[in-house]
């Protein structure tokens, strides 16, 4: 019977440890969830910014290609005007 009374005394401690342990795990899970949410937000923001930057680069490349084509056409016209008739 002495062992039963000591067992009954230990059970509340274990359940107390389990509840404390559970609370710590719950806190950890919440901290982890918030950290992941923050990281996701940062990455989504960076993606949006990079997509805007990529669109700006595409527009600049398109403009540069148009300028190069106009330059080639201008040079060809200039050569045609200089050739003897």
C-alpha cells in the first residue's frame, strides 16, 4: 500500500509536467507558426518587388532593342544615301 500512495503522489506531478510540457510545446508551436508567417510575408513581398523589377527590366530591354533596330535602319538609310547613283 505504501507504493500505491507514493504512486498517487507522483501521478499529479507527472500530469503537471505533461501540462507544463504541453504548454511549452504549444508556445513553441505558436512561436514557430508566427515565425513561418513572418517569413512567408517577407518572401511574398520580395517576390512582388522582384516581379516589378523584372517587368521594368523587360520594358528597358524592349526599348533598347527598338532603339537598336532604329539605329540599324538609320545606318542602312545613311549608307544608301551615300552610295553613288
